[in-house]
């Protein structure tokens, strides 16, 4: 499920920003970006976020802006002096012109070394609180998205149920039209006085039984009601996905047995509503 949360705050002379965002994914794919000084806390954050986010392609960004001049590197003075004496000795022994020693020395690896300040636990407490605040906003965002999806799913299922009820009249009319069509076709081949009414009724019943959708009609209602029960209960994406598949099977079977343009039109509308559900079903946790 998509989500976004952001929190900002100051700790000491640093302004921190935490952002959490996610896109839909079947599994949890957690990407965490943070300054190196806090790397020892990465497992702690991953544990908290993993247990809280549960699923989705989630990115968490933690960064800060220093409010004062911050020294990020320092000069390895002992190493610089040692190299200086070595270079000075070489110049004196060879008679080479004396170079710009400082410029040459600053190009030597390891002369400049990054500062590795110790983690300030009090500062970290403030950062952790910001992470939790960002998550609460992230979770609220997802909650609002979930409410919208809940309303959308309920609307689509109710539309399918209404379209199902609209099948009543076409089903009855199909039976009458089928009887008339068979009788007309039969009369074109056989004189009316030669037609056995009992045999005709038997053949008509056999034909209508092949087109009968009463079982699918009832199962479609039961599956729609089951979907709404799951939606108002735990509402897990997998369960809703399974039920929507069953709804699709019943709609398809009704369509294959329809043999009627009015019924087919309603089946197409039901499929369209179901497709809108399937487009969003994977966004449900």
C-alpha cells in the first residue's frame, strides 16, 4: 500500500529530517539510507520499521543539516611530518629543486582522514523519536488510503450484486424466447398437428437445463456477501483476492451460458466492476 510520512526536528546543532515512503509490493522490501555515524543503529531501525510497515517497497531516508561549521576531515599530522622529512632528505641528496612541499604532501593518500565522531546517545534518542513520528504520519496516510479503498471495494461489490438482480428479468424473458424460437423452428420442419407436445416439452426442458444459471446465480450472491464479510473483518488482501477469483468464475460461467444479448451486457458490466476491484486488491495488506 502506498504511504508517506515525514518528520523534522533539531537535536543539538543539527536539523534532522526523516522520510518514510512506500509503494505496493507483495513482500516487504525495506531500503534504509542514513549517515554513517548511525550505522550501528541500523538493525534497531530495521526491526522497528519491519514490524510496523509489514509489506511494501519502503524507503526510509534519514539525513541532517549541520547548523554550525562541522569539521568532516582532519590532517594526520604525524604522517605528514614523516613524509615531509622523507621528501626533504631526497631533495637534499639529489640536488633537485625544492618543490612546493605542502601541495605535494596533501596529495598523498591517508594524509587527510575523515572524522569519526562517537555516536551521541542523547542525540540518537531524539532521532529515534523523529523516526517514530514519521512512521505515525506514514501509518495515518495509509489508514486514510485504506478507508478510501474500503469504500471503493464495497461500492463495486454492491454494483455487482445490483447487476446480478437485474439478471432476473432477462433470464425469464430468455426462457420464453427460447420456447418460441424452438417451436417456430420445429413448425418449419414438421406440421403443427404432427408435433408431440410432451416430447417437445421434454426437449425444451433439456435445452433450458443446459442454459440454466440458477446455481451460479446463487453462488455469485454468496461470494459477494463473503467478500463484504472479509472486507469488514480482517480484510486481508490474499483472502479478498481468493474471493474475487470465485466471483469472477461465477460471472464467467453465467456469461458462457447466457445465450442472450441482455444477459451478456449485464455480464460485461459485472466484469468491469470486478476488474476495478482486482486493480486495487494487491494494495491491501
